[in-house]
C-alpha cells in the first residue's frame, strides 16, 4: 500500500487484502482509512440486518458489508445495502454498482467522525442512491434520508429508547434500545449526525 504511487484505481484497490472489512475505502482515487469493526458494532450490524431482512418484501435482499461502486475509482463499503434479489444466471461481481442499490445502511459509534456521518452520505447522494439510513449505536440515534433533487432530506429519526419507523421504501421499525449496546445518556463527546460537526 505504501509503495503505491499516484491515484488508486478500482482494480488496484480491489487488489488490497482489506477492502471488505470497511476500514479502507476508495474516494476519487484516494484511499480513506476508517475505524475497524468492534465486537459491539458487529453485533449491532447483525441485529439491524436481521430486522431489515424480516421487513423486506419479495424481490429485495440485504447484503454487506460489500464494496459499492459510486463512480470511477470511487468505492465505499457500507455496512448493509438493500438491493434487488440477484438472478441465478447473473455473473458474480465483487463490487455492487450504485445503480442497483435501493438503500445504504451505515452503523457508526463514538469512534466515527465526519467522514462516516456527513461525507459518505454526500457521496451516496451524489450517486443518487434513493434511501440512506444511519444508526449510531452509542448515542443511540438513527436517521433515515431520501433523495430529493439530488440531495438527501431527512424523513424519519429516533433517539434514545425510541424506535425508528419508516414506510418507505418498505415498512421498517428498528428498536434503538435493542440495537444500541449501552443504556446511558448521550455524553458531550457523542456526536449526533445530520449536520453536526464531528472529529474523526
């Protein structure tokens, strides 16, 4: 990785041994390194996956973490992606294209900053992925956005011991008390997503 010169291509990025763990992503030819998966985050991602899977209508599936192609030499690795059910005769592709994504779901914690909370959603919106969902398991907090005129607009949120409820793109309810791993009040260092400033 450190011997590489110049911008990274998608092929070079996929040649790394780490793209599937969500720590290293590719943004317009530059590598971006984020926090690794903690046991608590893995647990919450699994809980959210189970909840989404139960709510999905026929013809949709949830996958992830999975490399998601947002453009030329731009590949992010969201925790979960809702996409259409693949046909048996479709060729396998290690990277999912943004055009096939209905919703991206990111699970963050206190160790995630503005990159995951603000910048990555902007890239998803730039690629016109219809819906995004961000779950903070430390606060806890969740916000759902839909694309309108090329930008994400919040249409549902929940915090503390509430449940996030949405009707689009399918009926879904996420119990934050169950998904969040810590029964506590938000601390000052906890950063609420959607517009707030954060440090990585």
